[in-house]
């Protein structure tokens, strides 16, 4: 998608970032009882780590493309 570069007075194309892999399927299920077991909790921690990796990858690609500022 082209946009106007006011400094140059001409349209220019944005650069496309590299693809980001989809996040893996969630492995957690609802806790069997009132309190989750250690195994159920560990699955939540694993899923959260996967989500964090995916989000950080997307943010890195947006920064590399110049769409968001570096933190």
C-alpha cells in the first residue's frame, strides 16, 4: 500500500515484514476441580510462554519495518 512521503512529495511503498508463525494451539483445559493441579498450572505457564514469544516476534517485526518505535 503506497502512502505519501511529505518530505519527498511522492508516493512510496511500505516495506513488508517477514512472516510470523502462528501461535501453537492452546494446551490448557478447564481445571477439573476448584483448584488447578500442578500439571494444569504448568500447561498454562507453557501456553503463556508461547504467546509471549509470538507477541515479541510480532513487535520485533513491526520495529524492523519502522512501524513502531524501539522501546
